[in-house]
C-alpha cells in the first residue's frame, strides 16, 4: 500500500509540474504576442526606411549611366532673343 501511495504522490507532482509549465508557457506566449503586436508599427517603419534607402542606392547607381545615354549635348552657341508679340489691348 505504501508503494501505491508513493507512486500516486509522484504522479501528482509530475502532473502539477506539467500544469505549472503549461501555465508559464501560455503566459509567455501572451506576453510575447502583446509585445510583438505593439511593436509592429515601429518595425514596419524601420524596414520600410531600410528598403527605401537600399532602393535609392540601387537607382542612384543605375541612373547616371542612363541619363548620359539619353541626354543630348548642350549647344555651344545660342540664337537671338525671341520678342513677345504686342498685345492688341
């Protein structure tokens, strides 16, 4: 009878330990979810600014070569000034 009661107490301790562990894990998940949910706007803003910076760098590196190919040469001389027509009023 003593061994059955000792086994029962041991199993009760194991179940109590499992219940306490499950409670702690659930609490940690709730706290983690709340912290993550409250930080989503700042994380989104941070990663968007990083993405904009990276895209700006890539476009800046690509752009000078494209502009040089498309831009015509500047003229070395200019023509006479254009007069505005006189208003009939």
